[in-house]
C-alpha cells in the first residue's frame, strides 16, 4: 500500500472522543503492513493518537489498545466539584494520559513530523501547532468547548480543533503532502434520534461535522489521492461511552486490513469503502 502512494504521505487523524478507539484498530492494520507516514496531523483525540504514532511509529497500536480498553469515562471526563467556571471538567485526566504516553516535551523532537490542530476561540481561525510544547498543543487540540478549559498559548485562547477541522485534511495539503491517509470518520449513517432535547442537539452537531468533513475531503481529493480507511463499525457508541473499545479496535483492525490489501491508487481522488466495494479515482 505504502509504495502506491505518492510521497510525502500524511496520516490525518480526526476527532470523536471514544470513537478514537477505532484509531488503534486501524493502526494495527497499518503497522502490520510496515507502513510509516512522512507526517502526521491530528485533531482532538486524533492529536493524541497522532502524537503517540509519531513518537512510536512501529508500536503505537498496542499502547493505544491498552489505554482504550482500560479507560473509563471518569478518567477523562471527571465532572464534579472543583471544576472551573470555564468548563464542566478539569484537564487533569488528559494530562495524566499524555504523561504516560512516553512523549518528548517538544513537538520537534518527535521522530515523525507532527501537527496538532486547534481553533482560535477569538478569531475562529485554524491554528496549526507544529513546534514548541507538546503537552499544551495536545490539550488545546482536545479542549472541547465548555467541557474542557481553553488553553492559552502564544497569546491566543485555543479550543478543540474539531470546531473548524474535525478531520484536518486541508492542513495536510497545506503542509505539502502528496497523498493523504485518513483515520477515521466515525458514523456515516444515522437513524432518527430519540425525541429528547440532548439527543436532537447532538445529532445536529454530528450532521454539521459530517458536512464539514465531506466538503474538505472532496476539496483535497481533487488534487491528491485521499485514502479513507474503513472501520467496519456499524453500531457506534456515543463519544462518552467507553464500554465498547474492544469491539471498535477489533472490528477496525479487520476492516482496514482487508481494505489495504485491495487498495490500488492510480491518481488523485477519494478512495474509500462504499458498502463492500472499494471506490476511488478511475473506478
């Protein structure tokens, strides 16, 4: 697979809370086939996944597997007394998770070039964090507005990169990538939500993200090969439900591996799984 993709190849890792467990499964498929990217760009939970992969390009998946299968909601979203007025949860759990990942203090010390994507809360602009303190970059990229506190960095107030780039493929294009591999998009089909205010609001947010992602994929695929690795997951949990990690990892590893073994890239276009078929440029 890697030989058929023009270099440099960027791996782009999107957001989605516990949906990031599927990143570990897709990572297994890539590592087992000896694939190593030239650069990695991540948003939100995808920034943490991407940083781990950039630090340990041949053995990130097992570490992510262990983390996701042991993690509980309260470890990441500790709602309770003592949280600040700016957020429902403190970021102590995220800091502990980052601290256990064996990461260097500076982004530029990672073996593979890495960028975390955040959003400027004042201007609404996309902020690409590719140098300097790694921990604050990951905290900023994952700072879900209202859930985690914003991060002050370089005179800016930063929040979750998913606000503007849920799957940051445009950042890969700007970074000079000649091809892009995307991990992973999360749900693509939806059923009617329960008739509850929270569920309806959440579905509206999902639809906003989906339209943003599809627009960005189409834009970049007109110029580069963009490979969207499937997860095979049809029943996605909510982003806050940590009880399904093993299923997401196992299913994604199998689906992505089968897809990679059939992948043949022959120019710019969007290469993805549609039902049981692999579609893309020239197909």
